[in-house]
C-alpha cells in the first residue's frame, strides 16, 4: 500500500516537471523577400520532430508547446526556394518571434515551341483559313452545320456568305449561275450532273459525311482557271485521333405534307432504296430510232402493246420523313510515328414534300399586257438519298502520309405533278386543262481520291492528288397525260395527235441516260525561300484532267391509229381516265375492229451525243511578305484545253465532229494588307476562262 502511493506521487512530479519544461513557443510571418507580400499556405517544419505549421491568410505561423533547446527550422512554399535555418535556440518560457523572407524561384528557359493541331471540322479552322488565305474565301465547318437541321450539302451551302441555292440543288455564287462555278471534292474535279449545261447537283452529298465546305471567290495560279463565280470545294470526313462510333435515327413532321393525302403511283419495288428496277426500262426488242421511223402503221400499232399500263395515280397518306446515320472511326498506332486510321459512314434519308406553284404566261397586245396561260401545279415528291463513305489514312512518319477517300451516293426524286388551269386565254376559245406528269430521276455518284503529303528538308513540301469521279443521271419512263376542255358543256378529252406526238400531249414518254467521268491528277511543290530579308514561298505544279461524256435519250408517244379499210380510230377512247386510256386492250387494233393507239417516234437525231476533253495545266506562283503587314501573291497558269464533240446535226442528218484545242495564259495577283490580326484589306486581279460546254457546242 505504501509502495503504491509512493510511485503515484513520483509519476505526478515527473509529469508536472515535463509539462513546465514545454512552455516555449516559436511564431512569426513568412513573406516574399522582394515585395514583402504575406505568403498564404507556406509550411514551417521543425526537422527531426515532425512538427510543423501552415501560414494563415496573413502569412502568420505559430509553433507552441516547445521545450527549451536548439532547433533546425525549414520554410517551404510553391514557386519559392526552400529556406533552412539552423541554431535556433529556445529558452524556457520564451516566445521567440522569427519572421522569414523567401526568395522566388527564377527559371531560365530556352526557346519554347507550342504546337496545336486544329481540326478541319472546327469553326476555328474556317476562320484561320479566311484570315490566312491568299484568296477571298468563305466556308462553313461541320462543327457549325451539325447544330442545324441541314441534312444535305445543298442545304449547308445556303449558309455561306455570297452563295444561294436554286431548286434545292444548284449553287449560285456572287450572282453568277452554276454554269460559271467549278466543283471539287477533296481537291479533285467533279463531273457535271446535268445533260444540257455545266452544273452539279449538290443534294447528293449528305452533310454528316463532310468536314467542311469552302467557296473560293478569287483566283490564284494553283486553282483551276475555268470559273467566274467561285470554286466550291467539298471536303469529306477524315479519320480522327480518337476512336468513335455513333448511330442516329431521326424523323421529322411536315405540317403541309405528313399524314395528308399524297399522290403517287405503282413504281418500282426498289424505289425506297433510291434506285429503279427494270420496270421503267425501255421495252426490250424495241427497234432503234432510225429503224422505227421506217415501220408501217400496223407495226407501230403492235409495238404500242409493249408499253406497260402504268399511267394511273392514287392517293395515300404521307409518312413522316426518315433519317438514319451511322459512322465509325478508328486509329491504330503502329509505331511511335506511324499509324493507320479509317472512317466509315452511312446515310439514308427519305423525305416526302408538297409544293404548289402558279404559272402565268403573258403576252403584249393592242389592249396591253394580257394573260395567255394560267396553270396551277401541285407537285408531290418523294426524295431518297442513300450514301456510303469509306476513308483511310496511313501516316508513314511525321513527314509523309497517304489517304484514300471513296464516296458512293445514290439519290432519286420520284415526282407526281398534277396540273390544272387554262390555256389560250387571249382568244375566245379558252381551253381548260388538266394533266399528270410522272417523273422519276435517279443520280449515281462514285468518287475516289488518292492523296499524298510529303515534307522534305528545309520545309520543302510536295502534295499530290489522283482522282476519279463517275456520275450517272437517268430519267426512266417519264410520262405525261393531258386532257383539255374547249366548252364547259363538253367533257375533258385526251390531247392525242393523228400521226405525230407532242411534248404537250397525252401519252408522251421520255427516257434518258447521262454518263460523265473525270480522271484527274494534280501535284504541287512548295519551296520556302529568303530573298532580301523577306520570306517567300515559291510554288509550282500542274494538273491533268481527262473527261468523257455520253448522252442518250428516247422520246416516244401515242398517236391515233386508223386501220386500213372501213375501220377508224375509236374517238371514245379519248374520254377514258388516265388509268384506263392506254390499257393493253386499247393499243393497236381493238377487238371490235376499230383502231386504238399506235406508238410514234419523237426522238431527234441530235438528242444523243458523245464527247471528251483533255486539260493539261502548269503554273508558277510566289507568296511574299513585303513587310510584316503587306503580302503579295502572284503568278500565272498555262492551260491547254482539247475538246472533241460528235453529234448528228438536226435537219441535215449529217455526222458532225467538233475538234478544238485552245491554249490560255491566266495571270493573277492578290494583294493583302493586314490592318490588324483580325482585319485584312484585299485587292485581287485575275484572268479566268469560261469554256463552252459540250451541249452548247451543238
């Protein structure tokens, strides 16, 4: 019992003695040695004890409960040099104040180069292109048009300054029609999609397959010289650095069309895919135009029976528009510098639309300007776009890369046009008219480009493009029925000629096929030079383009068949509705011995032609910064254009062959003054050429 009390007393004395020996403290303020600014969050550590403190917002710190003795103190703070203080002596009950100034870390770095890659599909890239380009350029990136409902390139082009779109297909630049534009895809020329003029239908490109669209409005020697409005460059999607996969299914509702009555007819089973089957093809075994013209009336009546009875229309309700998009991209890293990437995209669109148009024709008379014809059209159109794209990129190393870009697009417009109105309103015998046009149009585009980019020593660059594009435009079995009424007391009767056909008459039929192909090659060599303390880029290169075109058409129609003998044409047939009038029983010699309808040829000898052209071009240009703000880009382009066109002349029926070669020298100069890094003043002068198209030569 006594031992226990003794040890308790001893322990209490020792504890009191130890507590009184830890009554010293250390405090102070940590500041910047130059600015004397208090440093928040600085650390103060007593080495060997693991005891420390952190400064408050005023830079103050405090360490309490220290024993008398000698300490080593370390002060730390980010971006400042650490400071170690030794031989800090504390006495019992002492409150030592120690302010500590810290020196900021000074880093000496060599030249720093920051590299950033701007995506082609970004708005930043379009702005950079507009600011730095030697030409006047406008464009739009996918980053922008993905935020809009635009589903086709023709819709996107409407949003570019200085451009407008006609018929939802053809682009007008700076007020000049499509005839004066030049179209490129990934830098390679695009063929014309129209049979009678130079034009391209931009509605066959789905917008989800594009990185950007650019319109170049002024000339430089490295651009094709055949334009006056602008050069339209379509750039398809390239492989991305990051892998991706996406699928989108969308539908839209049109207040004017969807779930309303929609005129249609029995077409092809594959129309929903954008292409027609053989049901619209010319009847097999039908003689050529020349042979058909030599047939007898009886033979023509027999051939009439080969035309299918697909003239009637009916109504159904219009479905909502459908849009399906799928895309996938992947980049495979092979080595540190070498990689392979690909992107695949598929797009399907089906749209139903309705348009109502009033057409009036006027003529001048003694009484003034009067209305001659007034016709009201109701057009029901189902449009299908079915496209696929596959692009590959192989990066050999940091200075060399190869790309293969392929696009296949299939589009169709299936139109039924119902017309009602009056003709010859300037005379007493006014005709009321009602007609139906069934018009199916199909476009096919296959385009492929192989591209190479190479960089050598001294920043010498070489770029090349080899491309092939093939366009087919087909109008199979366009047909028309026309009924007129000369008196309200009389019924409507079909307009049928006796021994001829008219494009304004009933029973008119038309087939056509256009095929244009372009094979091209383009190469550019850029050499940086330094002359008189100014940086200059010398650029030389060339272009070769071989273009072929063929156009075939056939125009047929029904006329009245008067058999020999006492029989004559059955005029009651003209009163039959459109779904019955040209049925098989009414073609040729009818069962009652009366005449029905016979087939007539309406094709002209110049409705078909064959043509080709060869373009060889070379250029040289320079790009020089005279001062920090003044830049001049100039040079010249030499183009040799050979054209051959074969056709049969209307009237003489003689074979004609137009063969010409024209050489043009096309100089250009562009002056750019940079007022600020965001404002440029430009002055451009150039010579370009607008060559006659194949059809225009005829």
